[in-house]
C-alpha cells in the first residue's frame, strides 16, 4: 500500500532542512584510505518549479538516516531530481575502500566506455574470445581469451554530435542454419539530451520528431572481431510507415539489446510510431511496445506482430488514466528492454516476460510469434521517482519457478523510494504472484557507514547482466546483480522463500584523481554510479564488473574455479 507524504509548499526542488551544507559535511572524520579521498558533491542548490501533478518534495524529517538504528528511511515519493541530496549522516567524501566476500579480483583494466552506463557483448571467433564495452558514442574491443591479460584490439569513437550515426546495443550469435556469425544492432532515439522537458519545450519535441536516424535495427554478418569489418545484410525500421531509407521515421526506434539466439526469431522493444506516446517521463516521448520479427533470412527481416500494454497509445487514455502514475510527469511507462525469454521458441519455449515500466509485469505467450499476446499481468508497487520496471532475470525459472523483477534508482543519496528486486512465482504462468523481495545489501562492519545510503551516489539494483548474450549456462542457484554503490552482489536463491547474499564485491567509489584513461576529468554524473553493469561468463565462472574507473575481472568460490583460457568445447 502506498504511504502518504506531507506536502511542502511552494512546490520547488529545494534543499530540505535535514540536508547539510558543504561545510558541515566536511567536518565528518576521515581515516585510512579516505584521508585523501575526493570530496563528495554538496547538496543540490538549483531550484526548479514543479509542474502540476509531479510528486511533492518530501517534508524535512520524513526520511533520512537514523543514527540510533544505523538505518536509512527512504522517502515515500520524490520528484525527479538531478544532483546530490545528502542528509545528516551522509559521508562528506567518496569512499576509497574496497569490500569483498567470497570473491577474488583476478584482473583490473583501467578502461571506461561510459562512466555512468555502458553495454557489453562477447563472442568467440577463431579460437579467441572478444568483449565489447560500449556506449552510443564509442566502444572498446578487448581480447579476453586470457582474462588476466586483457588486450585492447580496437577503440573507436563516433562523432554523433557532428551527425555521425550512433553506435547501438547489439547481440552476436552463431546461426547454425546459415553457418555464420550474425549480429543484430539496435538504434533508439536518445533518452536524454534531445528533450530537456517535453512539457515545457515544444521546440525540443519537434526537433526530436524530425531527427534523421535509423529508428530500428541492422543485421550484420560478423566477419572479424572488429565492427568496422562486419558485412551489413539489412536495415529495418520499426516504423511500419517508413522504410529504413525514409526520413524522418516515427517512433523511438529499437530499445536496448535485442533478444536473438541465432535462430529464426528476433524480439525487440520500441515504439513503432508516434501514437505510442502515453508516458510521463519528461525527456522521452514514447511508450515502448514488444515486437517480433522473422529473421530466417537476415537480409529480409519480416515483421510478425506487435504487442503493447493497454493504455500505451493515443486514443487509449481512459485505460491509461486507471494507472495511479497517470499525470505525475515522472514515471517511465512502457518497455525499456525487449522480452526476457528463458527458452527460445525454436526449442519449444512458450513464454516471454515483459517489464513495462509503470505498466507493470506481463507474461506474454510467444509460442506463435505472429500472434504474441498477454496471458497474465501484475500491477507492481508504485515507486516514484526512479525506474520501476526494467530488468527481469529468467535464469532460475527451470530450477525454482521464479523470475526476478526490478527497476533501478535514478537519484543520488537514496532520494527516492528504495528499489527492490521482486521474486515472482511463475510456475502457473496464468496466475503469477509476488512472493517476496531479495535482501537489501548491508555494509560490512569495517565500513565507515552502516547503510549504503550514506555512501553517496545511487544505491539499488541495476541489472543481472543480459542472459541473451552471456556465454554458458547460468547457475540454477546464484544470481549476480550490479548494485551501483553496493558494487556487485551475488544472491543465493536456492530456497526462493529464504534468499540470501552469498558473495559481493564493492569497489571504491571513484579514482581519487577523478580522471579517465584519456586524462579527461570525469563528469559529476559518473560519481553516483561506481558499478553500473556486470557481465557473467558462466562457462568460465567469471564476473566482469564495469565501474566508473575501470573493469574488474572477478572469480568467486560460489560459482567454482575460474577458467583462465578458452572454455572446453561441448
């Protein structure tokens, strides 16, 4: 049940009475590695008037750190707010300590593709294993055959501001029928930067609608490790009214890493046209749907069906208004990622699971991709601000009958409701139910804080990696998760009713000099996200952790002894 919050008037994003000044924060003691730690950002000073319907600023004293219990009470709701929101008890510096349990650091590579976000993809070619770490404007390509001796193969940047087409999230798989390595790469209009606030900046909206770019996907034949050598096979617009060559195209384009396993079918997320517009989020214009394509001929993909959450489209406002988030100008509504599919349709898989933001959790029957349809739905608890539905881990369906659903935090210093990872029982797919939530990570005793909300930056789950692209067979018991300022956490879900944390790795918050490998000062936006992504090599028992200061390669006793060369062929 949603709790009520006292309203502060006037409705402005202001520094509450519980927050401290920069000078007050600086008085907290430092010791050990933190004697010369960088200062943490002071409280956000910028005031911004709220629009009608936005969540109010929480009342001073209604949330914060309790020194008596050592615990942080999260606010019930907050407006979307950029910047630091420290409270009494928050660290005044960026913690330089490292904490680990049942984990060994095998290697560290000081390369950063995106300090606050990046994607990964790996594939094997000619007896070597390669890893891409990338953002929309650049990529780093590594040879990770020997994970203790990571070698840079290629680095490339794209002049996206100058008009060069962006680099998109992709998936590489071996197509047995064609005897070729096939890559599918998605292209989506930017979620940030193009539109500052769609409610107050109509010119930004117009420019976004008119932006010339491929809003869809490309399919390549992978002919070498380097993307620049790949052979383009096809370009497909998600917009049914405009081909890939027509400009401008409607809709969002193809959202995040496509779901493709090398077979006949491809599943992607995105808004096919501009009618998919019922979303609250200020900087984004679209409510994403789920789409299926037949790619048995990669040179000529065929659209099969589109499914969307009721209320997503213009003309469906009555349905949309039933959602408690309607009108809050904050919530992301619709897909952010494609369907999460535990077993490919070609192998007898029947269901995919959809995280549809504020629209909630859906079970989708994909047994006939030409007729995708929902068979079950759960309205998830309201948790505003932050992303409410983004990731679903489906790797434990066979072993436990559970999927694990989460959003992720978007604010710093826990200035939003605490984001949880929900255990959902799908043993009866027509009647799924929330069972519990996974335990919230807590700091070790040696840490100079008793709650991760004190450590600064963002605290909460991000993702468990991408099951579609991580090599090997996932553990039926252990589930690694990236967790922002709590690093990488590994959950033991052998007993779904009593999940525990079996291992963790929590790196320092940032390099003390705040420099990237090319000598540039990291933006303040990098500070909240010390760990924003992980990549699990299940076939080598390795977890790659991508931080705002480099890449950690980890082994862990809970997964077993690491493989330091190419894994044995099956």
